């Protein structure tokens, strides 16, 4: 009996994942192989990209049962992705359209969804009907590398700014490099994955298409059956394992960058698909505002996915060598390498 | 304005994911391509495997704020996986060791964890110290197919029972078939994935090892730094995107088959790693019992992963052709094809 008591005590079983006590050998190893958060903490100031307040959307739910505020901050997706829906969403937020609507559905290991429960609230005029073709972004056409490179640089100007030498590259060499990067990760949903403009994307180099992917916390547009693509008035966020089968079937328009727990920890709905069955179960939305209309919103920044620190972080996520791990996986799926996002230091 | 009102009304925006109204064309298509749940609903009785009550564990949390019961049902992992820890867990449950312990940690998009918050409760005598080598199951050795087949059939007797012709197979042919199956899915964490004995596993055919993988709802054993492997007294369940980097680094011992929402919807802890900072935040565990000690427990069954219906279901999960989808993904990761489990009809 004593043996196990000793074991329990010395093992500090509540550490469970790496926390406190480490041996000297482990400490040494740790210095050689920093953990993913340690790499992120050491990233240089210029590797962080400030998110413009106009690209943020703030959703304040009604306070919880204890009167505590529940704020969800969403970053809207930048060009060239999903801009038709994003434009609609900007209009809906500017019109304060979501004020008084509610979270109406929480399905375990899937999504939390919000919008107008009455389905009768008038939408503002001027919303676009976005075609299904916009679920993907077409870069150039086919395999012609001469066209791919200029189109790519036009679509992702930050990439060109960060790597001016790319614009000078031999298009064939660039194509080979892109293809290599795209094909370096085994992924059942896409020929290749890549972070573009700070977002996780799937890609098909053969036809030059790229699209955002359904990772935890990503925000998408509810829709009815095809050819409907949704207006953006009905939104959901992923609160479970990445439902990647939805990629290219629904528009993704952003990601929750703070407060996702206010959606993911809500009681699950007991109706079909996790809809709340009773009106009183719904979680009222007090207001939704664009970041530039929200006076008390701090600034946020994300780690540039084109930075050296992000590359080191992604490698460390795929090959954990920090002391807790005994066997590095040798790979990671794109949704298991979340882009680091934080409040900007004042 | 009218146009969008009409659109909103006709689109029944709260359907969002397939629900009610369908066109006649879509109805027709649906008949040709049943959805994954429709395939499961039509599976034959003999394709369902009853789970023995002795392989179940029932955790009753204290009732919630409204006095509602919160029961979590866990299926323990069968041989040949993780049996050292599973045996410890059976002893802990038989000793009613978890009664009065608590859920102590809920980290968003990661795990909910429970055990003794005092870290001082005496463990029952006779618990095994399980070596790290048990994180994987070795089937045969290396590439010798003559040894692989009999070892495989010994390790997975249900497989042999379901497919008696396998035992008659040319070992080389069997090896080729297994290798093909293992290598058919792109996965960054394992050379191949396979469902074995009803559980999602990663595999490396080269060295004949297989191991359970960290999908949503899987239950694992908290541990301290290597070479500690945990006793099983400290358990966690995955409540977010599959943390597959933990595969082969921590023991998996089961999965939540009912009531996972009682863990996944708990408030997130605000301490480091999602630990609850105050004692009153912890969620008390009233009792944990093995299924055979739990009088009011219904019977459960899972869809045999060796059945024709499971193969059709897995194919449909990877290639959604039911009416909501416009583009089948062409693949799925193993954690996005959860094994169907249900209460057995009385």
C-alpha cells in the first residue's frame, strides 16, 4: 500500500500534463527543445501582425446566471477569402441587426449557432447573394506557373511584402516550392494545406484553388439546401473536432479569437441537431458590434504564419520534444496547429 | 428589401444544416445516397455488438444547479489495448475509490479531468505499475507475415470469428490486404489507421504496432513526467479537436459513450491548464461504479467496425452525398468517423 501512496504523492498526479516538477535532465532537454508556447513567447515584435479593429466583431451575450459578462471576439476573414459574406456581415453588424437575437443551437462536438429565432426579422437592404463558387479562391488557372505566381502575389500581398525576393523568383521554381509545401502534410481532405494570410487553408495546386478549413473556433455561415449559400445573418462556430467535411460546402467567414468558452460551455440543446427546444433555453445576444464601434476593445495581434517563429512553432507542434513527451508524432493536422493570437501589450 | 425578406423566409435559415424542406430532386438523390445516420439505422441486428456491463463504468456527478442528474457512461477498452491500466481502473471502481473525488480541470478545446483533488487519498493495494511499452500493442514482429497473421488473429479474436475465412488466408495475401487498408488514409500521425475491435487505432505495419488514438470523448490516464505512466486514478476525456500528439505518449483506456456533454459543457477552469482555482468550482463526483454494479444501467451496443454497414457508413462520412452537400470531401480523418454506439432496444 505504502508503495502506491508514495507513487501518488511523488507523481503529483494533478500535473497530468507538464506543469511543475522537472528533473535536471528534463530541464536541460527543455532548453534544447522549447515547447510551442515558449517559441511563441520568444517571437520578435515584428513577427506579430496587428489585427485592424475594423476586422473584429464583438458579440456580447447576456450575462451568465452569476451576472458575469460573456464577450466573444471574432476576427473576420481577410481577402481574398469569402469576401461576399464578410461584406454582408459587416452590414448586419453596422445595422446592429443581431441585437436581441440569440444563440439557438448548441450541438455537442459540433457547433454553436446564433441568429434570429423568429426567422422573421427583416434583413437590411443591400446584402449580396453570394454564389457557391466563392467557397474557394481561385489563384491563376491550372498549372501555368507564369500565371500562378503573379496571381498569388496579387491575392496575398502580405506574402509579397514579407518576402520581396519571391516576386523576383523564377515562376517554375516558385511553383515547385509551393507544390512541395502543399504536399508535405498528409491530409485526407485536401491535396495540401497551407497557412495563407494567417489562416489555415486547404489547397489544390492542380487547379489553383485554396479555401479556409473548418478548425475549432472557426465561424461559418448557416445555409439551407444548395443553391442557397446563406446571407451571413445565421452564424455558427465549431466547438468540437474539426468537421472538415463542411470545407467547400459552407462559407467560413472568421474565427473566435477570445471568449469561445462562452459558446463551447453552453448547455447542449436537446432538440434535433442540438437546437434548444424551449425559448427560455436560448442565450440572448445583447449586442454585436464591429471592433471600430466597440470603445473598450483591446488590440489583438496574431503571429504571422509567414514568420520564422511560426515555422518553428508548427514544427514543435508536430514534433513535441518538450519533457512531457516520450515520442514525437512526426506530423500534425492543420487544425492541431492553431495560429497564435493574443492581446497586444499596451 | 423585399427580396431578402423573401429569401430569409424561404430559406428557413434555421435549418442551416439539413433538416426539413427538401426538393423532390433532393429527395430522389437522398434515396440513392443515404446519409451516415440513415445507413446506421438500417444496419442489421447481427452487425451490432452488445457491450458487456463489466466493460462499462458509470460516473455520476453531483446534480447540476437545477437538480438535474448528470451521468457519464464510459466503455473500457478491450484487450489487447492498455489492459494494465484498465485492470487498475476496474480495481479503483470496485473499491468505490472515486466516490467523493471531483472534476478538477476543464481546459477549452482540450480535456476535462477528474480525480482526487487532495492528491492524498490512499490508493487500493495491488495496482500495477504499467510500463511505457504498453502504450502500443505489438502484433507479431517486423514484416514476417507468417507470424503476423496468427498473432493478429490471437489479438483480435472477434475479427477471426466474424471472418472465419481470414484464418484460412494465405498470410502474404492477408499482409497485402492489411497494408493496403492501413495505407489507404492520409494521416499525419500514423502510417495507417484502422478500426480494430471497435476502436479507432493508428498502426505501423512495418513494426507491427497498433495503438488507440485520441479522438473526441476518448478517456486517458493522467500522468507525470516519464517514466511515470499513471495508475488510472487520474482520468481525462477529450472535449475538443483530437489531440493526436498525445497518441503513444499517454495510455487511453476507454471512451465516453453517453453523457459526455456533462463534462464538455462544464465551465472552463481559469487556472493554468484549465484547473479550477477555487475548491467550490470543482464538480463533485458522487460515485463511480462498474456497469455490473449499477442496477439501473441500460444495455449498450456498438456497430461492429468489421461489418458491411460500418464500411458503408465510413464511406458516407468521407464522401457526403446526401442533399446538403455539394462537394464530397473524398476522405475523412479517423476521428471524424466516430463508431456508432446506442442504447440497445429493450
